[in-house]
């Protein structure tokens, strides 16, 4: 999925505006949330998944 998204970013001239964030320390996550303008979390529905509202939405809102 990431290569396709990166390709679209280049196509639309947004590659320098978007940061894909990998695993980070807790402090790194907070710093990233505080310095961001937009938070995007892609949602992939797994066949056996019953996961609903993710706590990360509340966490990012707090910062």
C-alpha cells in the first residue's frame, strides 16, 4: 500500500508535504502529534476484525 500512496503523492505534487511515520518511542509519538497539522489513519477492514473506534483518535486529539 505504501508504494502506491507514495506514487500518488508524487503525482499530485504532495511528496514534500506528507510524512509516513513508522514505529517511534512514546516521546517521539507525542512530538509528532504536537507538530502535525493533519492526522490521517487509514482503515483496513480485516475479515475477522470486529475492531471499532480506535483509541488513537482520542490520543491524537489530546495533543
